[in-house]
C-alpha cells in the first residue's frame, strides 16, 4: 500500500535532519506538538522508509497515534495496516486497534475488544488503562474509579494510576479522597512540586488548621530572636552529644513516619464510623475507598517497622 501525502511536507530536510527534528518534537520542551511529530514522521515514511531499519515500527506507531489525534484517517489506516502485517499477534498492536475504535466513537466495540485482551492477559496494566480511559471519555466516572481501585489493589505503586484517581476526585470536589491519593504520590516522589501544590489545595483540614494557628499566634507570642538562638544551640548540642547522629536521624524519621500513619489511620477509622469520608456525596464508593486507605496505611506501618528492625532502631509501635 502506498502511503498518502504528508500533512505538512518538510521536503527540503535530509534524512538526518528529519530524525533530529522528530526527536526534538517529542522532547519534553515541545510537549504537545503532535502536529510536528505527524509532519516529520509522515515525511520520513514517504521518503526514507527503507532507511529507517528497526526504527520504522516506532515511527509508524508515533504517526498512527498523532493521526488519530488530528483525524488524519488515511495515515492512521496506513500505519495500522503496516503494523498489523508485521506484528499481527502483538498485544500492543491489538491495543492500537482498540484505540482506532475509540477514535471512531465505537465505545462498546472497543470495550469488548479490550475485555477479550484482558481475558488472555488479566494483569496487563496498559490494557486496563485503555479501559479506564474509554470509560472516562464516555463520562462513566464511577465505573472508571472502580476499575482504578481494582488496579491499585494489585499494583499499589502505580503513580500514574494514583494521579489519575486523585485528579478525578479533585475534579468532582471530593477533596478528602483526592488528598489521600496525592499523599500516596508524595510517598514515592516527595520533591514533586505539582503533587505538593495539589495536596496543599485538597487538604482542607490541614489548610484550616494552618490558618487558625496563624491567626491565633499574636506578635507577642512569637519567639524572639534570643529564644530562637537558644533553641538552636540546644538542638545543636543535642545532636553533638548523640552517640550516633545517623541513627538518631533515622530514629526521628521513622518515629515521625509511624506517627503520621497512626494519625491518618485514626482519621479514616473515625470517618468510616460516621459513615462518610468528610464528603457530602457519600455512597458505597466512600466505604470502599476508606477500607482501601486503611489497607495501604497498614502496609506502610509494616514497612516502617521492618525498616526500624533492619536499622536496629527503637521506635514506638
């Protein structure tokens, strides 16, 4: 099959220049420039297909995905047929076929296609995420959230899934649930500014307490410079007198971590006892969410206790 004409043919560029331009278009600095990926990739396929070698399949997939995005049906059909002819039994290519069904609006057909793939490989995270994406795009948010719960019960360290779940909750105004999701993300990536900002915005109780503390602290109550200096000297002396500063730091960190786990667990237990999660929506999903949260906190507690035993550091239970 002969490839169709390019959307935007940069015909003056050489093979090496096209490769560089395509790599540049896919970099983080130009994120979202799918039009460039489509233009340069389509030109590579038209003019230099036989020079690409094994890189051909990656270019075909990239052009296919961007062709779906920009409704370039001829390019999408050409790329998918080329991939199917080479990798007919590939699960990856079958997922790409399902994406074509989604792009055409055949949602139920696409979901049935993904269900067939999951029947063969039940624990395939990428196929699961295609199902979640399809459900979300149809507005079936409740089913999408249930699918995310099932996925996170098996793959609790999937940061992408936690972020998606937290974003869904935040968009629906369910801030307590969103805050928990971003707590999980901060456990894995504590220096991520985006996660920190979203967590600060969704942690209503923490924000309210901080505002109350600030209002309740008068100028006279704030520590003076001399007091701060004495406190700093005492802290410095305590660190110097410690037999093993590294052990002391580890003990403090583990002690704080276990305290945070206990505090969070008590919050969720109280909320479950009242029948809601600090949210007006209520419903069975809240109880499922609360129970999942307690399971995750119990796992964190065991991890911190095992870490303390490994480091031979005495901490509270």
